[in-house]
C-alpha cells in the first residue's frame, strides 16, 4: 500500500505525504544498490509481470531489475500493436495474466486511462509504467527523487519542463508531483505543444526558453518526436532545436551554475539537448536512471509486500 | 396500425400539458379510433371505454425523438428495430426517427421498407426512417431523395459522418427542396478533430486524452448556415453541443433562415468534468463529446429560449465488447430513450427549463423540425400520448432496460420521472405497473 492506495496509476491522486513515503523508502533502496551483493529477500515468492503494449527498453529493464533485487520473480510480456489488431482485448490479456496469480501487474499502454481500466477489473496491484499522454508516475517519482538528492528539497524551487507538453505523460506526472512537493513549475514550448487549460493544473506557460529558464533550479528536457504524421506541431527538428533546444552556449549563458538538467530518455542528441549538455556538468540524466531502479523497488515493495489484509482498495 | 381494433380510451385526472394548444391543467383526454377525440375539463367517460386514472401524473403528447440509432439492419447485436422501438415506448416516446447509419446504410427504398416492416411488427413506438444524404454515406454522390421520400423517409442525414465537400452539401440542400426533406447534419471538421476523443480543454489535458475542440463543430455549423442561406434548403443541426454553435443558430434564425437544431439530454446535463470524475468510463464517450460546463449552460439557454427546437436523444446502443476497452478504442455513443425524461425533468427542477418548454421540445418542437404528424393533443391528431409520473423514483439498472445494450452513464443513478403509459394510435404499447 502507498498510503491508502493499492495501485499506482498516477501522481495526481497521491498526497504530498504519500509521495514522501515513497521517496524516503527509495533512499533505503538506493543503499541496497550500492552493496556488493545487490539482493535482498523482501519480495521472495512474489511475482511481478511487466505487461508492455508499447516498446520500452529502459523502463521495462528498470522494473525488471527492481523486482530481481528484491528477489521477486519478474516476467516480461510484450505486445506491440493495439489489442484490437491482435484480436484479443486488453482486458482479456490482463485477465489471462491475472489467472497466473501475479502480485503486481506493471502496465505500459498507448491509451490514456488503460491502467485505470485494468485496476478496476483485475485483482492484483496495478502499476502504471506510462499510459498515453496521461501519467508516467514512476518517472515523476524518480525525477522528484533526483531533484531532492541534488537540491535538498523541492520546496520553493523552480522547475522548467520543456518540450511537447501536449503529448507528454512525463510532464503531467512531474507537474503533479513537483507542485505537491512545493516547487513552482513552468512549462515551455511552442504554442502547438502546450495543451489547453494546463494552467489549471498549477503551472505557468512560457514560449520563450530564455525567459522560462531564468533563475530556474532544474530543467526537464522532454524527448521530441521526429515525426507526427498529419499533425505537424513544428516545421522540423532543426528549427525546434534552435528555439527550444539547449546547447552548451545557452546553458552557460542562461542557466544558474547550480541548475540541473533532467531528461526522461532516450535523448535525441542534437535536437532537445546537444551532446555537450547531455554529458556536461548540469546533467543528472544518468542519476535519474539509477534512481529509477530505487524508486521502482520502493513501489514494488509497498504494493507487493506491505499490503495489510482488509486495506482499502482505493486506487491512486 | 389498425384503428378498428382500438376502442375508446379515457385518461382522467391528470395534468395535461399540451404546449401546441396552450393547455396546462387538469383535463380529461378521450382517444377514439386512433385519434384524439376530445380534451376537456368536464368530459364523461363512455361506458365501454377503458379508463386510465392519471391523478398526480402528467398527460402529454407522446414524445418524438428525431435522432435514434436502431442498428438494424446489420448490427442487431447492439439493437433491433423491435428492441429500440420498445425502449422508446418505455421512455414515453411514441415516435422515433431512425438514423441511416446501418449496414447497409439506408440509402435506398429496400432498407427503408425493411425498417418500416420491422417497426410495424414491433407494434411499439412509430418509426420514421431517415435516408442518407449521400450514397453509402460516403460523401461522394447524392442519394435518391425522391425514392427515399416515397418509401417513407422523413429527412436525410449522413449522421456520424459530416459531408466534407461544401459543393456537395450545397447540392444536397438544393436537391432536397424538391422533396421537402430537411437535411440533418452531424457537424464535424474531421481534420480539426484529428485523434480527439473528448472535448479539448483542461479536462482532456488532465486525463491525457486527445482533444476535440468545439470549433471543429462550429466551423461546419457556420458553413452549413451559409449554405442554407445560399440554397434556401432546410437545415437541421443534430446534437448541438457548443456555445458557439448555439450562437450561430440563434443568429441564423434571427435572419429568417430555415435552420432548426436539436440537443441531447446528455449535452444538456453532463460536462467533460463528469467524464473526469468517471475515471475514463467509456459510457461517457460520445460524439460530439461532453463539452465544458459553459457550453452546457449555453445549450440549456438555447433550449430555453427556443434557439434549439427539440430534445433528441442520439440513442446509440453499443454492446459491452464495443465499450469495455481502452477509452481511445471505445465506440462513441450512449443509450438515451429510457432516461431522457427524468434527465431533462431534472433541469426543470433546477430552474433551467420550464416544464412546458421541456414538453414542447420533446413533442411539437421536434415534429416541426421534420414536418411530422403528432406532437399535440388537438382533436383529430394521432392518439399518441404519454402518461408520466414525474415523482416516480427509480435506479437505472442497465440490465433492466428494454434496449439490447447497456451503455448508459446514468447506470446506478437514482432518477425521478418515468412513463407509466405510452399510447400509440390509441393503443397502450407500454404500461409500467411498478410501485411508487
């Protein structure tokens, strides 16, 4: 259980205390990862199924390692293409996997709300590994973890998220969690990439990168999709890079020396980030990857291990 | 319907609301030989008449729904003419217009005749078929309006599909004039909708669902009003959902154009905020999508001030397998016939709408859009009557509905208001004996 929740569907429904509970536990989990023998028996005899309907190497691997370090058995079930084209519905797939008695179902799906749907219909705990443009809760948590590690706290800090906010589940999970932890969040990108009404979620909107990052403590650079066929949001990546990408010169001139740069990966080098920035002093991108394992260990531990009998079944 | 078998039916003691005749008070209604014989304050029931005691109830012209999907032929697993007409009767509807997006589409007399034959066999609500605007609903060639009219179609529509070509839409409005057929339009600029599955705005941003902006409807409403002006054709805007569309229709009517509009109970009562609260419930997915609270208010105002002529349900049955999937993949549409009355009645309770205006929009207002008979209790009018208990509370159990499908966002909700008797051509086709 994470507080009163037996699933992790999103961060919008989590309280500040529940987020901090996960982050504090992840700190202990990170210590395990630094040991010579990276194995603890916490989830021995538990089964984690990674059900991925979208290709993802790093998130799936991160969940798999997290499960294995905790001694859980991990099974990867990958299905590309929509359930409709496959001929089996999402619910049938999930019900079949559930019949194999897993303790946690980790789901990634291109349709927003797919984890919410599964959580209503299966008996085991459901963890979202990203759904459509809705949420990517473990990414939001690992970003918060990384910022807490680097900045001490998010309280009063300014975080800028740059890129295609409209189609980004990372942006939404970061926004929900970071604002709950007291950060001010600015969103930046061309107007075509800013979804309607996003200010109502507690962010300010900027179109000029220089102004947006002024005084910021952290900048999250989102991955830009090269092609959105039939719905062009930008003329091309060349122009995007010129106005909304970060290179060493802009980073040196516009960012505070202490500012950190995050990226959920995989990076399009030369588009949203130049190589010298991605590998440079501001970058905490590889910390994010390591912290991702620790955060996912904490989530799996809480949802597969510590659920008391008769607990409330409310989802996040 | 044979009137020879229908005797005399007397409905006593009820509050008769007949907006077309300016009647609202306790009256007795006498139906004889399939027609309205008399409506009066002091009328003695003939000795051989069947008497319905309507004390505490409303007696109105039977409701008329301009927009129903009966799914037959082709998708009988969702609904049939029989189950749909029966569901209509249970909701107080005595006549429904059947949209042509069947398989095959109703673009020729044989499909129209099939629907009419099934309706006659069902013996529930009357069914008025709507023919296609374009052959196969493909948006390429005009359908044969003369043949469709002669077979019994009351309007043409490509519902579910907008007519993309302005030139073809112009010809449709012009050609339909020859047969006095209104052209009922589903307004949507498909490029602007893109992959949108719900109303564009803060609610869609929160859910991460792709947005469908109100402007996708409005640009087409404005285009077609301009074409109605050009052609003098009769334009009917289906399921109007946005404040901008309501403004455009209000302005068109002020200019004297032959434009009418309908609104659905769900666009009058639910917003995209309800979809957020439902946690991606696909029974809140329809097209046009549930709009913002401000749009809902504008549609309510448009109905109250007469800009919107009719309440039409857009009854769209879908089977569980069409709905119990990811939100993006789910079929558009919800049931409407059996919940329309209590849902709209709630607007009266909240002061949004007068009871008289509500009844008018469900009866005479609807009939005027397509030139249908009925909608009044004038002597000589068809004996199509609804007896309604506005106080009857019931919990919506999708399994207990007459429709073959269960896709209703009001499932589990306690609603107040139900038809107790539905009379078509003087014959009681639905009677609800449930305890109060």
